[in-house]
C-alpha cells in the first residue's frame, strides 16, 4: 500500500495477518479468523488468526530453543544494542504505516498515534544503551583467598500480554527492555488490536533479531491469555490490564510454575489542584489528563481534587476546555478525541455516566453519546457535587469522565488523593515548591507529576503501588526487572581440607 497517498483513507479490503513464530508469519490456514471493525468507522480493517493452544506451545518452544542455544543471550551487549538501534531506525521509516493501523484498530486520533510511535523509537534507542551498560557487582572484601561477583542474567522466556488501549506504546515500553538483557519472548496482544504487534515482530526480524527471539500469538485473553499464564515453560509474564484480571493472573501463576510476574493494573488517579496554581495551565492539563486517548488510559487523571475556594470556577474552566476539544474521525488530522475502542467499553462508560446522575452528582458538561453517522463516540464529561463514596469517584471508568471533589486543607487533599485501592499515578498543581514536594512524597503513586501530567520519557520507570500492580517497566529498572541475580563465589589457592 502507498501510505503517502492512502494514509487517511480506509482500506479497500481488510488486511490479513497470520501469527508470527520463528522469524516468519504463519498463515491463518484453517484456523478461525477474527475480523476487526474500525471503532471509528464500523468498517472491517483487519483479519487476525485465532491461535490455538498448540500454536502457543509452538511459539513458546521456539522462544525456548532460541534462549537455550544462546543465539541472543550469548551475544555481546553491543550486538544486541545494534539490533535495537536498527529497529528504532525502521520504526522511524514506517511510522505512518504503524500509526495508520493503530488508529484503525484502536480508534485513537492519527496525530496521537504518530506521536506514540515516535515515543516508541525513543524506547528502543534508550534500551540499546542499557544493553551495553547492564552489569552486576563485585565483592573484593572476601579476604585474600576469595573473590565474588553478583551477575545479572536474563530470566529466560518472557510472556507479554498487552491491552487494547495502547497496543503499540505499552508493547514498546516492554519489548526493548526485555530483549536488552538477553531474554526471548512470546507476545499476545488484545484480540481487537493485534496488527501493530505483528508489525513490530516483522520489523525486528528485518532489523536482524535472530529467529525465535520474538514471537506473537493472537487470540482471546480468556483462552490464549489464560494458557500463557499457566504455561509451565514461560519463566516470567508481563501483564497489563485490570486489577481484577491481575488478581486472577497471580492466582494462576501460583498454581503453575511460580513464574515471575510484572503487573501494571488499574488506576483512579488524582489531579490535586491548589488555589495558588496557574489555573489556566492547570485547567488545560486536567482536561488533557482526562481526555487523552478518550480517557481509555490507566494513568488518566480522572479525579479532580481541587481547593474549595476555586473549585466551582476551576471546574467550569476545565469544562470550557473540554467543550472545545475536537471529537471526531480518528483519521482526521485535527481530531483530539477519537472513538471508544470496543462496544463493551462504550456501554461501560455510558453506564457510569448514568450511575453518576442516579447517585446525585451534577452533570456540568458532556455525558452524551455523539452521533457522527458511524462509529462510537462519547463527549468528554465533567461531574461536580461528587462525594467520595460514589461509584464514579471510586471505580475505574476508563473513559473521558472527570469527577470534581473539593478540599479545604493540605492534609485533606492528601487523604482524598490516597483514598483509593489504586496507586498508579497522580499530579499536583501549585506554584509552592515546598507544598509540591511534600505532596509528591506522601501521595501513594508509582508515577507523579508536578504542574504537568502524562509526561516523561524512556529514562523513567513505570509502574504502580497498592492494587495498581507490582514491578517496574522502562528505564534502568525496566531492564533489571527482566533479569535475575546470581551470586558467584570464587575460592583461590589451595583448599583447607575438611577431611584430613
């Protein structure tokens, strides 16, 4: 396809994908096939294989063989870095193609999808440096007769289960770091957004990744995902999704081979706004924090905790901002909020909006389904007069729905921010640096932003506290997460015999 001429046009026919094992696509053959309709257009865009457990076993066996013969783990960090850098180069060249299929399957705006691909380029470039710098430690304090080292070694075969909200970005927050330390892997994307995961496998083969190091199986989480969690030959599993499913992942892993787990789960993230903040900047940031990716974002700032003296004024400022946001066709360059990705999520969001009204919250703006003649769209929504016990204030909605809760004191703001089972992310808006630092220390969240939100880069670790998961992705911590530490004690000279 000529991406330059057809980037913003719908495909004439759905693109057919097989799954990816041992460096090549495996055709669908007689397997069942899932046809994905674009949530922004109700048009069939991709056809994806429904892999079987035998397909999964084949992919894991390929990854295991590639790990055991050390075709990847046995390379120098410099050689692994070269493949990661080449991948970054190809991602730049194929940005338009990747963003196009990401937009079609997910419904996010094309401009956002392009920016996400560029962010993924940075992940591969940064991880390439970590492939060269990853190291252990030495202990030269064992006396003249001994020496010891602690080494970092790859875990082995890593399974990665990714969600539908950021199919490519979340994948790339993991893959380069998993590979930098010498692991092999099997990825299973969401069944509704599989295309770009398969494209990355193809690109990495093109970049020189040995066959079998990165494999992709496609299918439903309830069957194929569950089989990955229980698989006895997967040494570690990275799962991104809801806290409820994450709890089931922990239970299943404990019943199989006690595989190591990395979990990034749900969030009900606070944005704390003080009266001394730059309110214009804060209003824009809060609007962005709830509307980015149509609110289908685990670090979405869905709870606005705002100082009472400015609460009404500020809620209106945010509402005014959101009403100006451009909701529409994801393939339109000007769109800021695209389509809701799945029918089920669309029903969930609208259900919470109705529940908010029933619970007595005041609908400030939004709250309705938008009709463009095709696709599924929801206007960004603001509720005021919300109390902490309401479902819309406590449960993860995963949509563009903001709840406004006022506070009077700093201590009350901290208590309200922490009044959740989650601990994924948080923001504070204030021009008082002492206050900002104090809040950042006391709010329980794995990611924290001051006078901004949803910002960062590949250098910074990603992950949650409390029921938002465990482990860290990205940054130096993200590579170390996929290693295990081995201590090696070396005795020198003649042994002092135990048996004389």
